C-alpha cells in the first residue's frame, strides 16, 4: 500500500540521501531542500524516515 512522506523543510539540511535513494518519491526544491513529490512503497518511505540524518522525514 503506498504511503505518503512529508519533509520538514525547516529541519532538512539538503544532504540528498532521500533524493539519491528514492528519486521516485523525493526531489529538491529551488532552495536545495528535499520535498516529497509522490507516494512510495511502504518499505521505501520507512527507509527514508529511518535514514534521514536529521529526522526531517515523517509518514503522513
């Protein structure tokens, strides 16, 4: 079942781990911060949440 991710732009440092690991879900905004643009598979969203070094990604 697809899940939606949310990125806290205030917490995001733009490291690119989520964009590099899951480009089908995340991309960079004009300020160089990640933004969730698509839903993703459960495991992919959970991986992005767990992998974010500053905890800026959550599940909606």
